[in-house]
C-alpha cells in the first residue's frame, strides 16, 4: 500500500496546467463502441480510472493504442469487433463502466453489464440509466448485480429523466445517436462534460442539438464515422488548485482553466474571501490573501450548497469545506446530493478543525484554525484531495493512506505539487 508523506506550511507558487476532464473522458471511451472506425482523443488524463476503462475495452476486443498517453496524453481506439459483456470485476472499480450499455445496445442489440463502481459517497442509483434505455425500446432483466439488456432496434422517444443525472443523460445520448428517429431528452444534465461528449459525438457524425441546455434533441443516424477530439480542461481540478493555493497562501496561475466554467465556483470562493482573477484563459490566485467569510445581509451566516449545473458542483464541496477552516468566520456547508460525502470531516476534526457535523448533509465550519499534522486515510477521490489540501496547510507532518483513491482522479499529484513548492513524497 502506498502513502503520501506531507510536510505542511509551504505556500504553492508557480504555474500549472489542469488535466483533461476525467468525466468527459469516461463516456468518450464508451463512445468508441458506436463505430468500427478509429477515434483519437487528445488531452486524456493519465489516471487509474481511465487506465481501468482502457483495460475493460481491450478485453472487449477494442484495439487501444495508448502508446502516447504518457507523452502527449493521446489515445486512439478502434472497435472493429465488440464483445457484448464488459469485465465485471474491472467494471466494479469505476463508475464509467455502466456507460457501455447504451453503445452496446445501439451497436449489437444486447449488453450485459455489472454494477458499476465509483466513490463511496452514498447511494448512486442507476435507475435513470435504465429509464432512458427502456424508453428507447430496450428490455432490462436484473439478475443479482448484473443487468441483461436486449433490443431488436433502438427507436427514438421523448424521455423525461426522473433526475438530471449526468451519467444518466450521457447514457441516453450514447444510445439515441444510432436510434431510429428523433429522441428528445428533457431534464437533461448540462455539465461541461456532458457538453463535451455531445461535441465529440457530433464530430463523429451524430446530430445532437440543445447542447448546454436541459433539453437535448438527437436525430438518429444510421452510422457514425471516426474522428478526433480534444478533451476540455477539468473544471473540478481547476477548483481544487484554487483551494490548494488559497489555504497555503501561495500565488498560482492555472493555465487553460476555461474560466466560463468557473463562474459559480468563483462566487463561492469569494464568500470565503478567496480572490481569483482571470487573464484570458488563465486563472490567477494571488498570494498572501487574508481569508475572511463574507457574511450575508444583516451579518447572517452564509450557506454554501451544491446542485446541478450551473450550480456549484458537488465534487468541489470537500475542497471548499477545508478552505472554510482557513477563513475567518462561520459558514454552513450544505451537501445536498450525496449522503456520505461529508463523513471525512472526522479526519479534519482530528487535525484540529472546528466543525459541527449536524447531519449527513450539513456541517457548520468555524475558522480560522491552525490545523496540525495527522495520520489520515483517503475515503474517496474528492475527500482525498481535500485531506491533502488540509495536510499542505497544517503545522507539521501528515501521512495519507489509501492514496489510490486520489490517483483515480488526479494525475501524478505529488510530482505536480512538488514542482509548485510542496514538500510531499510517496512511499510504499
């Protein structure tokens, strides 16, 4: 088992490029199953979740050229022949494995997929996926922890999703692009990675309109062709780096940060006293900021909550919670979407944070407090990064175990942070 040893108290300085959006890359890898032509993806994050999905695709007969993943972040995939059943063991490690169901149904008429993996942040239902696929004509048999799906031909339909699920929306789009006729998806998710997937599909010959809205229209086509696409920067990683710079007091320039995706995040960070400026496509966190909570009118305690796009993303809630411990004042953190995401605060309390966990969804944070080094364990991707953030601003040394969780979402994190002045090393 690997661990990170972190010496706190060193401000981050310099420039960093965010990786490609992992939540764009996962459905794009599934999209390769829709055609027998080659698809080349650029700016692919070299993280363990992506490598696991590539292993699943190889096992299904997809030709994967990942020789340039390390050097140029480029991969090429070609699904000439497709096995209809992804490896269930590997699929149980990543959330994105469920997204192969729609393309397999569209391409072959059948799919057998297991229960997907992902972060242990509460129940992560797949009912919306099944709703969309059934609406397009598929039959679904639930057999223990696997789903057996069949269809003679997918046919377009009006689909109203029971929740604006990101992966549920992606599932519907991936299936509908080759369905006969027109599909309209209402209450669709509109996150940047959903938009990115739709742009790729259109590049391959699909006809998707309404991109960026909550209503997507898909005119089915008979076949898709090959193509290439560059994955956009990961706005969650950008938001994470803003939090890291703010709590360590360093000045950081984040290159190619796609500022239009960061508008709500900038507003939320501003409530904690974090100033972020924009220069072209770069975002800059000035050094030495005096972080103070900006109270609401009449000095009311402000609330930071998450929601569907364009609201504040749930994946950044752990990061802003740690940021709040370093901001003078009191703030309510209200995590609406996942009932287990806030359970990592026990580790922060052990590091000296003043936090009252009111219930699984709400925490009151009172700052500013000097955190101290501690032995902690990363429970999931985002909490793992948040605990690393806490360790970087703590006094003394921290040891973080289960770092494979961080590796699932952040590429070579210790190397990249060392280049910015962090004192961090990886040990067996």
